[in-house]
């Protein structure tokens, strides 16, 4: 690349990432202001008019999320992609849709989620803020008709800007985008991502004066012996995070299988969360939950209440998300980690009073541990704790709990996260913690159509002749209906006698062989080729129909991998 072209390209990239940082920051500010407005309307204006007290409980709390559910039902019905937190949709857009997200979704996500949270829905705002930033960035990149790799990068920049602005953690916001979207690829792409994260954070601070709304006490320390306690907490929280993710989608299946209109499901979800929140109206079950986190970290909540609130938030958020509402799991998972982490630290303090255990240490480490297990992004959480505490004294403990939880949940979830589990339900299989390259390439894009094949009655001599004519070393074997029966190649006729070579290939087919489908990815194809030691993978119409429509070879996959790597980095 010439000097002039290099300067022009990087000037464009950095200028656009700066603009996206500003746009993402403003999007976060507007969203938070709208949430505050909605919360005022529901809790200060509406609640006094519907309050009915029974045995000291205000039954009006039950109705607030239900009213919000009815309000958002028409929006979610028309745009079902607004369900949930939005991060899986960003991952899907960057990996499979060239970074393209409809711009209108940013506006509708803002409206639907602000009503949900403002009315007391037990969901977070951070995932939706990231989605809003990503969709605005995507719309900008589409307006300028940028290349696919630039669209992907700038959409990721928008996500980083939103997350960074929410927590006042520009470094952790950038790493979140890299870990969750790029699946751990650290490259030249991180430069604009970091810039957008810093700018988004700066805009939020300038306009709001704060980002993360939980007051974190500084100078928190722990003794070295507590690393053992933090290790066991990581194990426990990794198990909790993994099974909460499984429970969330189990409950989602139940709601989806119920044959009732969407608005009724949303209403039931809202009523259920309102009922739970009625018993704990001032502790963060209703809404994002930061007030409950702050009370826990400050040591103002008794042990029993800490456990009840942690479990209550798990249940309330699961019901809200699974019933189809728009909202995130970022803040709820931090809430759960902080409350249960404080409870864990409190129990340890009762068991070992002479160590001088500070439950606040376990609140912060619990946040990192639970979230790391849930989304499989430990580095993001380790850095976030360092940034929000403005120090590194807790890093050994946080690293211990976060990485242990990450590995424990990874084993249980088999490499998936709460974000990728949602994509798996759509047939998109992605594993966290490794670069996503082959997973982005559909088999139908790299397969050879109208391939050379042999019939089951052709002889090995015929196969040998075909090798000489075509240069191929392997062929699919089909019957009279073009249905695949197996694979035959050079190794099947080498060192064979002429008498054996005169026999039909059908007699030499292996009982176990692999087939591929056009809906699979290049990664799926490569895994099958390696597992069954094949050089060629026949591609058939579907699992129900074995009719041959193409083939994929290892060479096809290698070439596709090289092209995809070049498209992933903006300097290539």
C-alpha cells in the first residue's frame, strides 16, 4: 500500500470511529434519559393512582411492569428481533451479515427497552445500549457505502462506545467488544475500537457527569489466603452461571411453545416480575438494580436478604427475558454476582472471623465471576473491576474467581455462552474463546456444484482412470437416484491386484462416512473431514435427502480461510 493510500485509509477509519464514539455516547445518554423519564412516569405519576395496600405490601407494583408489557407488545410483535438484550444480534450482524443492522432498530430498541425498564422490568440497559451504538454505527457505515470489513469493524466500534459509556470503563468496553464479537482476536482492528470506546465514555461523562451509578469504595484489599476462598467461589459461580443460562432458555422454550398471542406472554411476564418486586420494591428487583448492588457492597443488607435478592433477580430476569421483552442481562448478572458474592463473603466472615474478611471484595469478585461464566469474557470483567475501583489491589482475587468461573462454565456449556446459545437456537453455531473465521463461511458458498462422481457399479479400474483424467484423488459414490452411498479414492485401489480392481466400488465403501449440508459452515465441514479422515465431503440436499448437489475439499476450506482472514483485518 502506498503512503498516500495508507494515510487516507487510516484517516478515514479513525475519523469514522471518532464520530461513532460520539454517536454511541449520545445514544447512551438519550437512552438513559428516556429510562429516567419513563421511571418517573410509572413510579412517581402512575403508581400513586393504582396503589392498593394489603398486609403492608403495595399491590400496585404488580401492575407497573404489566402495563409496560402491554405498551411494548405492538413494537415487539412487528420487530421480534428486539427481544432480549441485542448482543447476539450484533454478533450475528458482524459475523454473518457484513456488519449490517437496520437503523430503525436503534430507535425502537431505545423506546421498547426504556419502557420495559422504566416500568420496573427486571432487565439491564447495557446490552441494549451496546446494540443501539452498534446499529447507529452500522447505519452510518451503510450510508457511506463502506466495504464489508469496514462495516463489521465500525459496528463493533459502536458496541464498544455504548458499553464503555455505560460503565465509565473505556478499556473494558473495548475488550468486551473484542472478546464477545471478535471472539478474542486482538489485532490492528483494536485501534479504532479503543478510540470509539474512549470517545463514547467521554461523551457520557461530559453530559451526565457519571457513567456507572454504583458507588464503589476504594482501597479494598484482601489477604493472600483469601485466594483459596475466591477460587472456590469461582467454581460455584461458574456452575450457577452455566445453569442459569440453561434455565433461561428452558423457560424461553416454555413461553414459545405456549400457543397464545405475544401480548399475553408479555403481560404474564410483567405481572410475574411485578409480583416478585412487590416484596422487595427498594432493593433493585424492579428495573436495572444498581441500588441493590450499592447496598450490598456497602454492607447494609443482612445475609438472608442477600440470598433472597440474588435468587429473586435470577427468577425475575429469566421471566422477563424468556417471555419476550426487550432488555439486557448485563446489569442483572452483575447484580446477581454482587449480591451472592456478598453473601458468600459474609458467610466466610462468620466462619473465619480472625482473617478480617471484607464482603465487598467478594461482591466485586462475584460480579466478575458470574458475568465471566455467563458470557465467557473474563478479561473484560477483570479490567472492568480494575477501572471501576481505580486500582489493581483486587486483581489477584478477581483474576482467580473470574478465570475459574469462566473455565467451569465453559466445561458445562461446551464452549457456548448465554449470547451464543441464543444464536444456536437459530442454527448459528459459534464457540467462544477462539477466532471466528470458518464459522462465518457457508458451505454453499465454497462447494463445487456439478461435481465429478462415480456410480456404485463402476469398477476400481474406472476410478483409477478418473484420477488420471481429472487430477482428483477422491470421488463421491452414488446410486441410480444420485443418492450418496459413500466416498472412494486413491487409497482404495493402491496396491490392489487387477482382479480386485475389476470389482465394483460399492464393495469397498466404508460403513461410516461423513456428509455435509448447504446450511452448514466451513467449520462444520472441516470438523467432519478430520473426524472421518476424508479428503472430500459430499454435500447433499438435507439430512432427509441424500441427493448429491456438490462437494467440498480440504483445499476449498483452506482457500476460504485465507480469504476470510484477509477480509477480517482492515489493513489487508
